[in-house]
C-alpha cells in the first residue's frame, strides 16, 4: 500500500514542475513524506495542491484523520502512529501539516535545508495569517515553566522579517513541522488527545527531551487560515498544555511545578474574575479535571518518553521565560485598567505603562498599597494572630460548609443554630484555595484593606475628588482610628467588612441603564457588593442606607434612587445570608454581643474636629458636599454606635460607616492641599487626619491585638489523652478571650475546643440548657466554694481551665484542678476529674471527627453537647436526653448530627442566589455592548462625569476651583 | 446657609459624642467568694498508736466525702453519711492507716462543721477542722518547754503546690529560723515542723503561717507526758469572745498574738464585774504574743472580750500535770451553733460552756445530731457562763439553739485528759 503511494507521490512531484536542485548532498537525499493533519472543516484540496507544488519533492502524501473524500492516490490513516509504522526506511523526514494551511512553494525546501544545516531534529515554519499574509501568527515561541507560550508578538504584528533568523525555540507551531522519521518513530507522533497548538508544544518538548534540537525556520512560510482553532474550546488548549508539561518533566520538577501550576492558574482565574472574565477560572478548573480524568494515559505516555529520554529538564528550562506568562499578562491587564481609571488612554502597552508609572494617581495608589502592606507585614509572614474573632479556619472547608448548611454549631456547648455568615463565605473561599486556611485569612484581610483604599478612592472620584490624594484617604478608611477600634476589639470580620463597605456604596451609585439586560446586570452588580459586605457585617445594608441618606442630605449624592438601590441591596443580602437570617432573632441581631466602641484619643479626635470645622468653613464649594458627607457620616456613625442597648452587629456596622465617613472627609480635605490661604488649612487638617493611620503601622497585624489563644492552649496538645484534648474553659476579661464570651459580673468566660479554637467557634449561639447550668458551675468555680471544682466541670467535657488577662481568680482551693507551670502570663489548670466529651458506658472515649464522633460500636454513648434529638441521626429512637446532654444508643461506630432540612435548603438557596447574581452581573455587565448602549456605561473610563450618575454640584462660577470638577454637573 | 447648617449639625453631634465616649476598659467585679463548702482536718493520725475520728455536722442531710492525702501525693476518699439529723462520723483507721494523713472534707453544705478527735496512746486532742481559707494563719498558745513535743502540721491537700513562711514569737521576742522562712509544699502533701526542736524551751510560743502561693491549713499538736492538745489556726480578727471553762487543776491562760508589723493596742474585758483581772500590757509588740494568766482570777468559768486595733488571734489554754488543751476563741455570739464531736466517745464527760450576756434567763435547746437522739432543754442564766453536762449519747455532735445570742465552748474529759473546741456559729 505504502509502496504505491511512494511511487505515486514521486511521480506527482515530478509532474508538478520538477524538483529544485538541492544545494548539498544531504538535502538532495532527504526523502520526505507529507502528512496532512485533517483539522477543523478545512478543505483538503488547497493543502494537497500546495504540498504537491513544493520545490522539494515529497515521496508520498498521506492524510491523517477523518476525511470525507480524498483523491484516490492519497492514503488516509487514523493517526500519525499508524503512519509511522508503515513508512519505509529510506524516508528521512516527515512533514506534518495542518489541512487549513497553504505552504509557500519553497516552504518544505527551506525546512529540509535548515534542518540538515543545523543538524536539528525538528523544524517549524513561520506561520502567517492566511487572509492577511503580512500578519504574523507564529514564529516559534518560548514558554514559561507551565507550558504557556510567550511569543513576544503583539496582536496583529506585521511581518517585516524582523524575526527572520533560524533559532532554537521551546516549541514550534504544530501547523507545519518537519521532523526526522526516526525521531517521529520514537515519539509516536503527536498526542491524539491534544488540540493543535498543544500538540505542537507536546511534540516539541518530547523531541527536545529525546535529545533533538527544535528550530524555527522563518524562510519556510505557511499561510494558516486558523480554521483549526475555531473548533477547540480554550480550556482544551489549556488542558493540553498542562498535559504536555506533565508529560515532559522529571518527577522532581513535577513535585513543585504541578501544585504551583494549579495555584498560579487559580490566582490568574481569580484575577480574571475580578476583571470580569469568569471563564478563565472555570477553564482552569476544567483543565485540571480533564488531566485528572486522563491520568492513566498520561502515566503511559510518561513511561514511553522515559525509555527514550536523553536530556534533563534543564534543557527545557533553557528555552523558557521566568515566572508565569499568565500572571504577567494579568498584571498588565490590571495596570491597563488602572490607567483607564486614571482617565488616560495611551496607545500602546509600553506607553500606557510609562504613563501609569508617571501618574500621581498611580504613585498615590502605590503608597496606599504600601501602607496596607506595612500594616499587615506580620500577617504575611506569621499569619493572623489568633485573637478575638481572628481564629484559624477549620482544617476541612467542606465539612465547615456542610455544618454551615444546617449542621451542628460546635461553638460553646453546641447548638443547632446556624453559623454566622462569615463562616460560610470564608469556608467557600478556603475551599477554592484548596483548604489553605491561613492563606485564606491572609488574603481576605489584606484584600479587604486594599479594597478599602480602592473603594474609597472610587467613591471620592464619584463625588468630585479626583486627585491622587483620594487613594491615601482610602487608607484612613481601612487603617484609621475607627477601623483600628474594630481591630483592637479583635473583631476581624469588622475589619474586612469595613474594607468592602465603600464598594457597597459605589455599587449603589451606578446609573440605571436603559435595556432590560443591562438592568438585570445593574441590579446584580448593585446587590453583590452589599451582599459580600453583609457576609462579614450583616448590618452593612442598613449602614449603607444610612451613608447614602447622609450623602443625599449633604448634596454629595443627588438621586433618591440610590437609596432605593440600597434597599434592593439589603433585600438581596438578606437572601444571601440564609440560613443565618432564618435562625437569628431581631433582638439578638440588634442587641446581641458586646458593642464595639471607638477608643477615644485626642490623636484622632483633634484632627477630625479640625478637619470637620475647617472644611465646613473654608472648603471650596465643589468639595463641600463631599466634606459634609464624610463628616456627617463619621460623627453620626460614632454617635449612633454609642446608643445604649446596641449590640455588636449594629455598632460594628456603624463603626464601619464612620470609618468610611472619616476617609471621605480626609479625601475632601486633602483635595485642597494645593490651594492657598485658608483653604490650605483644610488640606493640612486632612494631612493630620491621614496621620491617624500611623499607629496602625506599628504592629503589622492590621490593628489586631497581640497574643494568641493557640499559643496559650498549645500546652493542652502535649498533655492531652489519646482521644483528644476535649474542651477548655477560658476565663478573663472579655478582650482577652477568643471570640464571643459570656460574663459573670463583668468577668468573661467561655468554652473552646483545645488545643486550637477555630473560627466556627467564635460566635456563641443563644444559651441552651447546658450553657445555663455551666454558668452556675462557673459561678461556683469563681466563688471558690467547691473542693472538687473539676468534678463539676467534668460533665461538660472540660479538661482544662485557663485564667487569662491577669484576672484575679484563685482556684487553688480545689483538690482536682491542678495548676500547671506553663507561663507567667496566664494560669492553667488541668482537671484531674475530667471526662471525655463523648464516652461510652464504660467511660471509653469517642473520638471527635469533623461533624460527629466515632468510637467502639455498641452500647450507649454520652455526648456532652447540648441536648438535641437530631444527634440520633437517622434513628431518632436511639436518642434520649441525659440531663442537659445526649445519650445515644449506637448501632454503628459513629454518631453525627442529622442536618436540619430547612437550614440546609436555606444555605443551598443562598448559594444559588449568589451564583445567580454573579451570572446576571456578568450577563449584563456594562462592558457588554448588547447590555449597555454607548453612553450608559456609568463607570466606564471615558464616560463624562455627568453621565456617571453622581457628582457634586459645581456652581458655574466655581468650576475652575474644583480639581477636575465634573463638567456635566447639574 | 449650607455651611452654617453644617457647622451646627456637625459641631453639635461631635460635641454630643465626646462626653458619651466610654472609657477603653470595662470594670471587672468578681463574684463575691462563696462560703467554702469544704473543711480540712490537717492533723489526722491513724496507725498502730493513734486513732482518729472525724465528726461532721451539717444543716442538711447528704454525704460528706473525706479525701485523705497519702504518701506520694496519692489520695483516698471515703464517704461519710450525714443523717437526717445532720451528723455523721468516720473512724479513720477503718479507711487508712499510715500515720499522718490530712483529710479534706467535701461537705454537703456550706452550713456545716467538722471536728477531728485524736487519740495518741493515752493522750487525746480535739480540734475543729477549718472551713475557711486564709493567707495568714495565726496559732498562739503553744509551749516548747521541757517535756513537751510541739509539731506544726501544715497540710496541703490541694492540687497545686504551696509556699509558706513560718514565723514565731515567744517570751524572748521574735524568733528567726531561716529554714522556715520559705517552705515549699508539694501538691497533696503535708509538712510537719518540729517546733520543740527548732525553738526549744519557749514557755510561750505563737506561730504565724503566711501563705504566698496556693493554699494550706495548719494546726498545732502539742504532746505532753500525759495528754495532748490539738488546735487549729485562725485568721486574725479585731474582736474575739472567749469562754473559759472552770479549771482548778492548773493554769488557765488566754494567749493573744498578732502578725502586725506595728504594735497593736488591745484590751481584755471580763463580762462579769467581779472578776479580778491581772495587770496587762496595753499593746502587743509587732508580731508578738501576750499571755494573760487567768489562774489567779478565779477557778470558775468566765467570759471575756478581746478587742484590738489590728487583727489578732486569741487562744484559750488549759494546763495541768496530767492534762492540757487549747482552743481558739469564738469570733462572735450567736443563736445557733453546730458542734461536731460532742458525744465521742460515749464514756467521756462532755460539757458545754455557754455564755449568755442578756438580762433575763433564756431557753436553750441542745439536740443530738443523730436520728432519735436526745434533746436537752435548759434555761440559761444571764450574765454568766452556764455549764451544761451532757448525759446520754449525743454523738456525733450537737446543734445548740438559743433564743438569744450566746457563746459556746465544748470540753471533753476522758480520764485525766481534757480537750476543748469551739463550735461553728451558723448565724453569726
């Protein structure tokens, strides 16, 4: 069969005009088989004709793949592998060519010439766009270590022969490749699972690993209609690239490259998500999943390559660029976006970069970001201090999410009450970050502070403060005195929520668009920031309404519809906060928990008062509304937070609003810094306000206090029995205790799981029977009336008692609470009468698992959790109440809490609701032409200020005074 | 106009906010200490030569748990049933038998009392087991004269270690023993300090135990040739009420000590006008001790009040050739007294010495703390110490109830020996 093709091919080339005279013997003796890869829906006739007319003769032309019809003298093979087996020994090279390409007459000749001249094993052509032959598509390429191509070509770059030099490259385009027959036999041809571009990369890398040189031959030109790319989804190319590198690297390289590739893709996907391109993240996840699904074939391919491996990974590294190409592109994209925010629109990337770095706005934003980095420097290295509500995340994010959705709330002595929404959103992000709890907490914290800066700057721009100082004013929002108070109170969610709050307001200020699609997007994009903020500050919605109303009253905002939008956001957030909203009473919401109040200091009170008074008296008219808005929000927010009877959530919401208000006031004041006369005083007052962030830079922990409950309780890990450390009773002033605490005459106490309480324990549910009895027990303990205090605590599974914060508690009159010489900073006792939280009738302990307990089968187990029949699991008859606790007849080795359907469905509905909002936000985003007609992209970079919906009133006569006062203000 | 409104609104709100801003700290008020629902008997002895009984009295029935501290920080516990009548007792030798074994008693209620009765060969002693804690224990009334063994027993039955400083004063002034300046007591341990060896030949010795870490309960055990005296430490008070039983066999003394760094003015007043008091100093020297010898005043029972400008302790001491006893004075007068140990053993002569300071006779009932036990009703004569001899089985203690405040002292005569103890005032 092949013999006939051979002769036929030979005759065809002869009849097509004769072969050109070879320049040397080796070229002349090169015998080439052309294999046309049927890709896409391209017609074969053109490529067949182009091959047939080559200056260098081909001994045969074959088609690889499924084709409907071919000339009778052209053989068809399913795969290159099939072809390789049939190629006779006198054939020296195989030319792999896409069916959607048309090589120029001398393309093959050039390839043969250069491959012989350079002693290469594989050569690729210069690929030009078929319908614009002057435009370069590929000229060979480097990659990064993850296999992502880095060609250096710009989009639509014209071929001026600027790259015309034969050179070694990481890979050549799969459109036209000439390679030695023996190499092809060893490699087995292109991987049939891979799409065209990835297949080229794969073949190039394997060729190099097998000891061959891979060169690009610019004198060999191929016109490519790109039909092959239209039929392959982007994620398949991504998956193919990943498969190619997973195939090529040695295990030691894979050990670090594979996880890094996944993380890099994740970061890039999240970054693209922020830029409004959600498909990249999905593509990354799909690509990872696809490779997992094809793991067996990957392992086979690696084994095959190992048998012919000649070169180390270093040979691959030689042709790779440093870092991640995708992250670099992402950074460029962010830079470009920042540029657009600045309002400049340079032509090229280079110009944009230069202009951006020269821009005061970028400098100010950089300084703002540097302040955040300085204020969080300890967090980067050591993670968040586990104090207050900044507790470590549980190990299993998935288990946390299941518990969040109607499972058992393990805080204190447990409760079926739903968790605080912060638990849900952090667990979801932790899941995305592969369960890395410290990284999740760090990213959320730092991200929120950066968001505070960017959001405040955005908001200030909307109200007419467009100068660079607005980025520094944002630092006052995230690191100023009110935010510091939230941090010093240990209320970590407050810090995060305060960071997101400006964006919630920005989201409300979007203009209402004209088309239905855009309106859907508007509604979603209005609701999403409020929803996200509410996950950390459940009363962020009402706080946002207050801020908006004050903005309307001060004249900084003009449209009453913004308040209506805020109402919409509150409703959307209420749905997204399920099941927490289903299980929380209004009383608990308003009055529950300890109020967070500002720490009074003249350090901030003086500058704030001065800035307020000076700005009201002397600020330029264009800036007065913004100053009034900020001042009113700050002062009224603080004032309302002092209302007696308000609990944690409302006071934290008001403090966040006050923090934003102070930042707005700072921004408005700083705008006048370049003025003269009394107005300069306003600017100086703004500078003084800006200085209030200085204390936040000292600790490097985002204002969170020092100390660590994990370090305090670390001793329990070493002394714990085999089944675990059980519970610890921690006593001291509330500020020293992890999360929420209960109080006896002002002295706080609470129960935590030793050795490391988790964020899921931070919020204590409403007291139940066990909690009331424990309150009496702790009262007795503190009263010192009992000889065996430990015995009373034992039934609660309390194995340790720790007295913190120099509380004057003397437990030395007990004969079963043995003091431990751990640290002079706290007093620790071990309960010598302790019993496990869960134990069988014989006292044999049961082990605590993620969402239940496990132990020896048979008999009853007493579970020291607040009594609830759902601990009977699927067999409620096995459950009975044992005092305040549970007694469960065990048929199996585990007991677990049967989820509450109403809360579970509530959580699922909330997740779906958020997904729907996200989808609508993408569907109707302003950048989408069909969603937002020209002139309605309220936040678009080129939209005149007057079309952005909001802007301060600038009297006609004073337009010149305000820095970049919006021209379109009514 | 907008500026004016802005100034008014914002200035007003800021001005209003400033005074409302709370301070950064929240005051913590610890709950008041609860009455300790436990007692500690520091000098329990049970071995071949010693017997001990622990008697428990309580207002409510239930179960008291005696936790004995054994060698090597081991513990052994044993319940003591408190009957409906409110009493119970334990023969310690039936539970442990290894010499000195301090006992911590978990009482069914804080309104209770416990007493330790010790027999050492033919010698006996009795003392109340303290139900309170103190960081400064005073134990006046001891003597290390020739022929007397004097042991300071410091019990730490608790789970944590303790550190104490032992100081003493005598007729020679303040004593200084470097070894006693800082004593470490391991958890669940007992320390015995041989004071007769450390501070020999003191006719008058007062001991102070200051606790710097943890908790301890001390007692003094003074052993003579024919009898022993056992008494517990007390926390200092400004006022004490003292009942002295009739005593014709030897000396009868009131010993007062203080740990104050300053001289403490004090006064001892007899409640009866016809008592001839010896000449007394007007103050106690810093950290010193004063002995009031009342042997010459009268042999009949009498009552006194001790008042001082600083906390002091007062101990009644009875001594003779064949007997000796000591007991702290009572902190106050009251209508209801629990006195555990009365009636143990049955062959002893048990007397109550009840001082009533009213103007008219008043009724008094004495009820045995055992089911179907005897009840005695007497009428107290005013302005004097009323001796009441209990005939019958009143074990393991009595509840004394009077219509008017009284002060009670219990004495036990077994052969030639004598022991005494003050009961627990319930309504003081």
